[in-house]
C-alpha cells in the first residue's frame, strides 16, 4: 500500500475525511470532513488567520458571498478567460483535459479517439430566480479574490487604511474541473485562504519578495519540510490573464509534484476593470500627499484542502515496536484535533471513571480534550497516536491513592507521573 492509500485509509477509519454521498455510491472527487477532519481544518484556518490577520495591523478580514452580481465575472475577465482546453471522446463522449493525460489522443476510459482540444469555461453555472433562462444566469465563484476587490471601496471608506494594506478571507470556491482527482488535492468544491495586498506600483517587486518570505514562514510553522517544496516561476504564456508575475509553490506529493500555493502580482488589473465596468471611482487617495491612484496588488493564495493533505503526508509515520507497527501522526501541537485525552485504566471501575470524568470535565472548557474508555489501554494509546493526540493522561488505581496520573507523550511514548493538580500546566 502506497503512502496516499495509507492516508486515505487512515482518514476514513479515524473520522477525518469521508467520501461524499457514500451510501448512494458517492460523488466523484467530493468529500465530507468528519469530526476530526473538521477540527484539523479549523485549526489550520485559525492558525493562518492569527498569523496573517489578527497579529497584523495592516490586514482587514472579510467574508464575502459565494454568488456575486454576474457583472463581476464579466469585468474580471473570468467569462472570457477562465477556461481549460478540453477534448471529447468520440466514442464514449467523456471529456478530458489533454494536458493531464499520458496520451492526449486516446480516451483513458474506452481507448477511443479524442477530439482536438477546445476551450471550455470552468465556472459552475447557476440560475437566480424561478426561471432558468439567460437573463437569470449566474455563476458560483471560482475564486475568493473578487469578493475583496469589489469591497475595496468599502474598506477604504470605513477604515481609512494607509497603503500598503491588505484584505484577507477564508472561503469556499467552486470550479467545474473536468479531471479532478488524487483525493482532496483536486476537487470541484474547495476552500481558499487568500490575501489581496494593495501597494504602490513602484513597490511591487519588494512586496512580492516580502510575501514569498511570509509564505515560507507559514509553511515552516505548519511543519512542511523545505526539501519537499519546489518554487516554480510561471512563464508568460502560462500565467493567468490578470498576472504579470506568478510563482507556484509546488509540493512533492506522492502522485506527482504539483501546486500547493501560489503567489501572483495582479498589477491594477482588477480594480481598473471593476472601476471601468461599474462606473465607480476605485482610486485610493493618499492622506498625506493628496495623490490619487489605483493600487497594484500582490496575491498570496493558500489552499486549505491541499494544506491539510500536505500536513497529513508530512506527519504520517510508521514505527516498528517489537512485532507491531505503530502508526502515528506527528502533527504540530497547534494543529492536533485533540490536544489531550483522559483515559481511565479500565472501563468497569466506577471510581476510576468518576475521577477521569471529573478531570475531563475540568479540561474540556479550556482545550479540546477527549474522554476515552473504549477498548484496552493499549488500543486507546494506538488510536490517539493515529489521530495525532500529543498527550494522553491515564487514571489508574494509584491515582485514587495519591492523586497522580500517568502523562504519556505521543512522539516518544515516554511516560511519567504527575499530580492531578498539574494537568492544566501541560495543556497545549
């Protein structure tokens, strides 16, 4: 079993990620996040928000809708440019991205002949109102960026920021991907953590390098090894229609080296086009000089789902313990879904259970703690190793006599006795 298969198996078995609509045969490349997956995902997003919004004075957070006025997509260039080159199978009528196929002329399903590639828009179309006609056609957002550009004036008017400043949001985006795949790496519904950082044009190169360094700090913070990263400068003819410079931060996934994050210099493309299309002046007026100008933009983009996949891959370890193989997720402590587990040594002793639940009830208001009495103590240790719980506290018969418990460390499996009154001091 390869590493990706092991990750997929573990995440389903332990309640991180489930196939969507599984009882009905599923929906291709669509996934639901279970109790532990939600916690891990929320921890990633919180850590990102703390680093890039809460701890800074120059970033303003927003949460925009996923459906905008359709004119937004016309002004942004998405209706014209947000396309993929696709080929149709002349035999089974399936559609593929030829650049993702081993043989771009042969259907991977039925071995039929593929047509010449044609342009197809990859936005998901919908209709607003009771009538499904062209007048009510709209699109579900394929990126979170435009929600920040169309709210640029609102931030200026409400908060009077100095340039440079940024806007940030975390949210869902949707793309009608023809060749999704590789678990949660490429799906039609995904989540982004994104920043639009507004600058003066003359500062774009300095700002670009600054944000590249910030992205490197973030990756180090969440435990992504530099040896697994490849920084790829995108050529002129391969860049998105709005970009003057783009660097893809690629990760060495087991299936291939592919994009984890992106950093783009969007110039003043978006504000200029929205100003022209809407008739609203989106220029920024400098409070000190009185100068008015359209800011340029540096855009760091982080995929939540791909971040989670990279973290799982970095954290997965197998270790031989005697005749047994121990599986452990060595997650960074800040990201672990469960921070501490309280385990009575055996389930059938009322006094042990009473004391363990008392300790748990005290901790659960302070951190993400879990009470666990299901199975033998050895099996419970292995479960918490697999889900990445940094510390377990075991309540045993000595605990009833001397008010001490056993503290166990996930990574080393070392144990030591500590007073019950000191448990709060070990909370991560």
